C-alpha cells in the first residue's frame, strides 16, 4: 500500500494508514526499530494533502 503512486491513493486508504500510524504511536512509548521505520513511511505516504487525492 505504501508504494501506491499519489494518483492511486484515495481518502479511505490514507485514513487507514493514519489509523495504523496512530496505533503505533498510541501506546505512549517511543517507537524503535521496525515500528519507527513504519511510522516514518506512513508519515511520508500521508504527507500529500487529501484535497489532492481521489475521493
């Protein structure tokens, strides 16, 4: 999913990625290793404003 080009992303996909990001961050502890890497990838994936995405 994180490899989807911008033109194939939609609001639902981005929202789902943001929920995963929140879950990785939600335990209150600092993310390390694979969790930190995944959070960074999700942040880059969701950096495009949703107004640009297909709904």
